[in-house]
């Protein structure tokens, strides 16, 4: 355990004692949000990002140690554990290295090498290997024995060859050298499978694609793997030109490892053949599988990180707040679904209207909506951004203009995942008698009021801000996204008297059962008056209360501290501060000028240090403050409702819906998100699109490309860019750096079709769009 803690400490750049303390807290059942917020003195103020990394690495290294123990026991049982081997196994720092060391001792099916050993050919193999001056055919003749299955000289030499091949291929040090060499020098080569050109058009950029393994970005790797899985592409690792008749570099490394070189001795040619076969038959496929698996793992991790970052930004998007809201789920033939919710999200009214084709009941719809808005004093109109959204947006605009006295505001809202929620068990329990489509309108209205509270009801994978989320490990993805949701919910905190089961279940220390118990207790006994009253909830014990209490708010309760992020365990400290300053707690709360003058060091004791007291004083300044930004909304340009309405050079306002490694997708209100390539996100050079934008940002963009046949919109956030010009990021490059030519290549599995009618396109964007729907799952 000490070695694990020390290794994690080195990776995080912190002291081993900090890691030891954090591990102890995690093992006791404490959550990352609780440790990060309320145990700063214990961990030396490790933050939630460091703690999440620590948690992941702890899991990996513990699994590594468990495997290490199992391997040592297995080899010991075979009676083959030498002091050197034991030392190597104990020093192995990755699962790959550990499995390499175990390979010779792993129980496996009977191989050709084992059969040859059983036939007594080990002596022949050793003889030729140790003394290449021996003549192979002459030596082999001594081992011909039909009863042992060695029919002739050729069979004897073949058996000896397999013995050495397996011995060479199971050498852990050789495997490590070859693996490291290939990581640096190998190229991943992708080719289209003959006859699949038309079927696999979306992978056209990879029909003849070669790229260094060490520099291949995650999105291109995943695109190739997807093409391979769909039977469109083949892939292989290559080193150099690999010309026929030349020695492969890896063959040279094998020969060097075992001292095999051609000195024109009788056995040198045979030994050279052993080396060649070792590489081609044994090691190439093994290492290719390992390295491509490693590439996939890295690409998956990166894709999950992209998804997690986008999800974090979306969950912490600015809430419109507790205001009566009318939700509109647009539709044509089936009509628009309407739901009105009050300031707390409670459903008040609902209807279905038919303003658009083929019904065209525009005026009747306006009258119905006006009546609903007047009846329930609606402040906000939330419009889903799906089919018929711009037509419905125009309807809302006319409603607002016709009834200016109501002072309503319309906002376009992403409806990604709304249909998933509508059909969920959670929605069925909440609205058992409500049509599924109306539930969607309720969700749209609520996600405008509070995105976090509503989006937690939906599987994170269905929210639509991922990149290749269906191509990665679903277990890793779920674990990563669940951690993001947990961190976001606890960062904001929840009102225990209004929060849904889904929201409460994400609070530190709680689960679905305890969340339901809280709601049941609330329903049966009325609103909680204090945090302490939570202890009366069934199965909510002291440990759970400790983990959860600080993140649960009791608004307008008996104790003013219950509405803040101050943990109940620190209430005596606040009382002491109030007493020593001769102030009442209620008057202390919100008095920022007074609180800023207090010295945290003055109030430290054995339990609370400066970090926690500083947090408490800041919280008392603005109790229960929401860390999310101020609510803002994009204004889509009137008259720009479809791709055909766009003109090159047009400057529009939009909302960032998804950020990938190669750019950002922006909703500008034309039913097709546009792409701002990474090189057009900023005037300065950036490596990561998130340096410039995040999901939910309201941005101003210039239309650079419109390709109606392929439904592509190219955008730029650099207002000085000229439509049709090549965007290569050179203007934003660092002094002395080369233009980012790699960005002019395909960044995903999009085809690069040539369409004569298309508007002028910059090369970087043209290769990115065709598969946008695969990247931006909705």
C-alpha cells in the first residue's frame, strides 16, 4: 500500500501523507465531493480533480497488486519462481509488463513447441542455438524417431525451430523493447476492403490512410476502429517501407537480444529463419493486438474526457431560475405539445396545439397560448430545438409582441434526451396519466429553469454532448460520467424540500433508496425544518448524514446555517465566531465587509484549520451561493430559419452544443449545427477547443461555408476571416511554430466528396462535416 500511495503522490505532485489520508477516507466510505469540501485539513486541500485521479489510479494499482499476488502464487506452485523473477514481478508497474513476465508460465493449450519438447527436440534446439558451427541437418538426423512423431530431418528442425520461437517470444525484456520501439516508430495503416468503397463512403478519408502511432489523435483512431468493426476498413501496424527481401527492424532487435548474427556458420541461416518466424508468426500479431488495444484504451479515455468536460459544462449551465415557464415541444403533423410549470417545476397545465402545416391553426394557437400564459403568469417560454423549432420560435415571438404587457422571454432549449426521460420509469412514476409527448414538454420547461435538476433524470449518455460514445467501454464511460454528475450536483447543492429523487440520489452519501426515503418522509411529514431532522429518515444513519448534510439545503428553516454550505459539524465554530465578535449569527450572515476583516487563523483549533475556516467565512458572505454563471440566452436572427437562409459572411449569434477535439458545434437556429474548426475558434493559437469555448456558451460566429446538399455549415469565431479562405490556424500560431497542417486532414470518418454546387469551402472544414451526426449523438 505504501508503494501505491507513493506512486500516486508522485503522479499528482503531492506528499505521500496527503494520498494516504485521502485513501483512508475513501476506504471508510467517504465520497470525493465530501473529502474535497469538508476534509481539506486531512488531505492537505486536495481538490476534486486530484481526488478523482487518485481514485482511478488507486483502483488500477490495487487491481495490479491483486494480479501480481495471483501470478506469484501460480509460478510458486509450479516451482519455477526464482529470486530474479520474483523481483521483476514485484517491480512491474503496468498490467502489460506483468503479463509479459507471466507469459512463459501461463497455463495454455498444447503448442507446437511443447510437442517438440515432449519429442526430445529440446537438446537439438539448444545445441544449434549455443553452437551455430554445428550443421543443422547433420545434428537433426540424430533425433529422427518415428515413434516420437519425428518422421525426418525436416520435422526435427521444424520442432526445434518452434521451441526457440516460443522461448524468444516469451522473453519479457524483448517484448518490452519491441513494444517501446513500435510505439515510437510504427505507423497505423488503414485501407478500404475491396468492394466496400460505396458502402463505406463515410470512411472515405481512411481508404488509404497512414499515420504515426505515437501522434494519432483519439477521434481518428476511433474512426478507424469503427470502420474496421463495420467491415469497411482493414488496419495494420507498419514500420518503415518493409520492402520484400529486407530485414525487418524488429527482426534485428530479436537477433541482437539473443546474440544471433550471420557469420556464415552452418547454423546461422537456420537461426535467421527462426528469428524471422518469431517476428512474423509469434510477435507481430501479439504486439499489434497489444498496441492497438493500448491505442484504443487511450482514445477511449480521451473521448470519455471530452464527453465528461462537455457534460460538466452543460450541467453547470446558467439556470433561468424559479419562474413560471411554458414549455413547447415543437411538431408539425402531430402538433406542438405545451406544458406550463410553476416556479418549482410543478406541472400546472398542458395542451396540444396545431399551428403549423398541415393544420395551420396559427391564430387559434396564439389564443390558447395567451390564455395559458395569462392564467399562470408565465415569465419564460422554453422552445425545444427539434423539428419545427424555428417555426415555433416565430410563433412565440408573435405571442410576445402581441401581448407586451406579459413581459415574457422566449429561449431555445436543447431537447436532447427529453424523449429518453419521457419514456423512462421515473417519468412514468411522476406523471402516470400524462401522455409521453407532454412529458417531453415538461422536461423542456424544467431544463430552462434548472438544467442540472432536470438533466440528472436522464442517462448522461443520452444528453448528446459526446464524441464516439458508442465506441468506447460503456463501463468506463458510465463511471466517468457518473463522477461528473456527482461532482456537479454537490458543487451546487440541492434544496431538500423540493429536490426530486433523481437529484437527491446524486448527493454525497445518498443512493436511490435513501433519496426515495427522504421524499417519502417529506410527503408524509411535511417540509424539513432543519438538517438535523434528516436523521429521522429511514435508514439514514450518522455516517450518511455526515456525508450528505453539507450539500442539502433547508431554505427558510429554523437554523439560518441550514441554507448554507456550512457543514453541521462546523456550527459550533460559527457560534464561537459569532460570540467572540459579539454578533448574532443571523446578522453575521451576508455582512461581507465585516467577514472579510476576520482573520481565519484566529479561530483555528484541533479540528478546523485555515482552509476550512476560510471556506466558512466565504460561505457566510453569500450563503448558499450558486456557482453557476448568470443566465444569458442567444438571439437567433429573424428570417434565418433554414440552411437556405444562410449567406456567406453573415454574422450570427448561437449556442455551443458540443465541443470535440477538433472544434465546436454551434446551434444557429437552422436545424443543423455548424462547425467552428479549432483553427477558427480564436485569433491566437490554441491546442484545446475548451481554451476558447465550452458547451452552453453564447457565441458570435461568421458563416464561412454553406453546403446545402450535404447539410454542412462552416463557421468561424474570427470576425476578420473571409468566407472561402483556407483556415489553417497559421495566424494564431506561436512565434516560430509551423502552421497546423494536421488540421487540414480529416478529423473523423467524414467523406470528402466533391460537389460542384457547393459553396467554396476551406479544406479543414470540408473533411469534418459528413459524419457530424455520428459525433453529435442526439
